[in-house]
C-alpha cells in the first residue's frame, strides 16, 4: 500500500495543490515512461491500456516491424498426417481411424496440442 501511495498519490499532489510542473519536466516524464515501458513490456502505456481493454496483444512496436497493430489469433494447427511403415515404403493416411488394424505410426510425438499449448495459443493480454 505504501508503494502505491508513493508512486501514484505523491506525484499528483503537486499539480492538485496548484503548484504545477514545468512543461519540460512533464515532457521528460512522458518520454521516460514511454521508453521504459517499451523496454520492459514491449508496448507504450497507451498500447497497454488498449491491450487491456480489448484483450488483444496490441503494440506500436509491432507496427514498426511492419506487422498488424494487434497480434492476430493463431489458427489451430492442422492435424499431422498419419504415416505407417509398409513393405519397404512409408504410407501416409489422411484418416487413420478408417484403418482396420491401427498400425504404429512412423513419427514419435504428440498429434495434438497439450492443454497448456492450447491455452497459450488462445490467451488474452495480459
């Protein structure tokens, strides 16, 4: 609670009391905050607010990289083709469920995303 007081309440006390800050101090604070937030979270404070409200991962840094402003939702990956060994060759099947005797596949590994991978693929920001 003390940290919130010092970070938010104290800086606002000067302008609210009528003292005001010089424009160069305000400009320096805005530029410093923007540069620091881009370095820390990869987006400006305005981008962070837009991302928080929309639930999408939006950033001006993406625009500079010639990408869209908000990260598009990744499509679900295509299921891998099921391949099995045959006499001297490898046969690949688009629908392995239709095979009468479920042979072992050639490739070892998962054929679908884990729940953690699916959650990461469809995550909202932040």
